C-alpha cells in the first residue's frame, strides 16, 4: 500500500503467460465464489474462507482488463502458487459440503487444522505477490492489502467449538433411547432436517466406509446408529411426486399421530400459525390471542407472568409442521399472504405473512413488541440470502432506520444489527442509504451501547464498499466516532472501527477528516502496543494516510521513526513493508526526517529489508538508502 507520490517506472513483460495465469487464478476464485452456501457444523469456517477469497476478485478483474501485461515471469510464478492454494481451498470446501456432518462435528479439530493449513498457504502465496509492480488501481491495491491482513490474522486463529452440540452428540451416542428434544436440537445445528439431507448424510457415510478399505473408523458405526435415530425422530422434506402419491394413498387407511410438539398446548390441535410468547412457549396464534384478549397476562402452560404480549412467529416449527403434513399426506391450509403464492420476485423460502406481522409490530409504538420484532428480523436477516431479499421487499428497511433513534438501547441494537445483516445484499445497500440511514447509524456509533456501536461501525464499512457512500459517510461525521471506538472499544470494536476507517480513507477528503479527528495519535499508540493485536491495522491505515500531505505532517509530528525502524527489524513481512512505505513518505523531500531515520538506525534495517523483504519492501528500502546516500553527499 504505497503512497500515491511513489512514482515507479512502467515495466514490460508478461505476454501470454501473464494472461494465462491471471485467467486461471480468476477462474479459481470464481469457482469458489460459485460454490453453494455451506451447511452444518463447519459453516462459519467455510463462509469465512469463501468470503475472503471472493474479495480477491477485483485484483484479477483489473489484471484481466489490462491484458495481463504487467505480470512478469516472477509475478506469474507467485500467482501460480496462489492458484495452487485456491485449488486446495476449493477441494476442502467441496469435501466439507459433500461430507458427513456428524463426522465433521465429532472430528472438528481435524477439519479446523485443514482450514488453518489452507489459510496459511493462501496467505503465503499472497505475500509473494508484489502489488506495486502490477497494473492495478490504488484502491484495488489497498483492498487486497486489507484482505491479505485478514488472511494473516486468520492464521492460527481457532474458534471455540459448539460445546452444546458436542454434549448433545455425546448424550445421543451413549443413550439407547434418546430424548427427541436433543435429537431435534442436533438436527437443527447439523442442518439435517429433510429427506434429502438424510440421504446425503447416508451417502457420505457410505463413501467413507468404502474409502476406508474395509477398516472404517469406529465412530462410523456409532454415527450410522445415530442417523437412524434421527430419521425416526426428525420430520423429513417433501418426497418426490411419485412417492407422494404412494404415501397419500397409504395414509388414507390410517390416521397419523400428531407429534406433541406440533400441537397447541391450549387447543391440543395441530398448529397452523405457531407463535412464541415471552416465556419461550409456542402456541397457535388464534388460541393465545383469545387468551390475551380475555385479559390474561400469564403463560397458559407455565403460569409465568408475561413480560410483554408480543407474539413472535416460530418459523422453524412452522416449517417442520408443513414438512410433516406433506410427508403424511395431510393438507395444511396455506396462510393468507404466504410468500409462496405471491409476488414472482419473492423467494419461496421466506414467509411474507410472518414478516408482515413483524413489520406491524415495528410500527406499533409498543417498545416490547418493537424489541421482539426487531430481534426476530435481525435473526432472519442473518439466516440466509432469501430472507434478506424478502425483508427488504416487504418494506422493513425504513422502519428499522426509524428505530435507530429509539430510546431503548436493545431496540437500537437490534435495528442496527438487522441493517448490517441486510446490507450483505448489494441491492439493500442502496435501499438503506436511500432511507437516510447513514446519519442515524452514525448517531448509534456515537451514543449507542458497545455492541450497537460495534455493529454500527461494521454497517458503515459494508455500506462504504460503494464508492459514493464513502463521501456521504464521511460527511455525516462518522470518522471522529470511529476514531473514538478505535481508542475505547472492545477488541472486536477496535477491529470493526479500523476496517471502516481504512476503507473510508481511500477517499482523499476523508483522510483530512481522520487527521483532524486525532487518528494519527491513536495509531501511534496502537503501534507501540504489540499485545493489543492492532499493529497490522495501524500500519495499514498509516500507509494510506502518509500519502496525503496532512497525513504525512501529522505522522511526522508524532515522532514515529523509532517505532517504524523497530517494525522494519522485527515485524512480519507485510508490516515491515508498510513501515518502509510510511518511512519513505516521511523522508521524501524532508532532510530533517531523513536525518532522524539515519540516527535511529534505519540504514541497517533498510539494508536487511532490501535483501530479505517483499518486492515492494525491497524497492522502498532501496529508494530510502539512495535518499540517505544523496543527503550525505550534499
């Protein structure tokens, strides 16, 4: 991430080899981006890896548009190494998607190690690419730097396992007759809830047995036994049409037993529109509404007092009931306004009526109902892409934006997090901005709870991916609030703030705002605190700011040279490179800074960097050494 004043001579080369390797790597990125969304216990690991790889695509788009002419032979070799690492990543993602979810949950540590290994290979390959020598824009260069930093942070980082899932699996494997509640919980977490899921799991286990060469692992027998228990307990998806006809004809001669969990505790009949009350119990909407209309303020089943009377749709249970009805040839009356029978653009996996019900609660003016509804929309928007589209199409965004000004901290937190989740969809970004959300998000960033401020920062980063939004966000006063979060926030809050600041400072006008907000002083504090875990971000942002005259001046006033020299001696390859880039900006045209660098022992560190650093670091070090030589001769 060199400063814009660093002019380099254009280089020729590349030719067909450069074009070919760019196309090959670009295709690998596209193949990973096109993989289906992962399910099961390793979903987060898969999603994180896929998301980071997707962010590499602008680099190869620009290289491909330029014909690959800037890719010289050694660069082509580095990109070839990256291609090999991406192929390895794709194979791992495909194997997880096709593999046994039970096995992945029980052998999680083994798979975590594979993800760490792939992440390390990609990060190593990225460190061999010299972005300064590629014909790409400064913005893309800085974005790739940030992605590289994400891969670097992910190395050696291990998320905590799901202890509840492991405990449930241990219990289910040890008990002959397992509690159906535990089995359903396992089903939900492993996402094995349909007949297709069960078939896929059976096939995956069968493939593992075959590939074992007749000596399968002991746990496979236990997993097969547990899968049978799950099949007997968990509702399955719609069978094929032929199977449905057979089932329908057979069930005419018998009356299926309705599972107790599908019956309303009040009417004891099959629920068509299950809703959750504040105690967590589920009832048929019409039944519990009559109970409440009669003046009762207790839960009929537990007799506990209800903290509020908001009714939240139980989407998961409604889906299970619908599947059970289809599997048993029972017709469940469709709810009026159900998304499946409505707009062509609406996805069949979402419940339009349920979402509309939540929207009515957002508009109700009752804080308890608003809090429950905003929390449910937050979860729905996080769950999948279809929900994000449906929620936006239902018109929820303006109401969520309105709730950003709620005096209730929890409502505010739910609202900003729901908008964060909705902003993952590219079209929703525009809808959120058009609803005048940015000033209110900045208000949450300034005055909200810590979690709300963190998610507000993440939302601003998501929206700032669109270039014109960088200007709007900066003008709304976000940068001083982000700097404050960078200084006072939790570790996660500091990371969110740094990511947003980095992206916003790609726009020149925001660099001035950042300097005036005292960002440089905070960055220097982060640089001298390696234990704080923010050195990577501080250096990356400093390298961006150093390319602007105001940023260069502010950095120079903070006496950063001893710290930069120390980083060049002991830091990671990328941090050494960024430290050299900042030092280059400071010393160019400034004899005083050049003298201070020499007195701090920079010459020795630069000589070592010129021999062992990344390509960009070597060039920066060489330029600085030449400046020092010229200064001494003068």
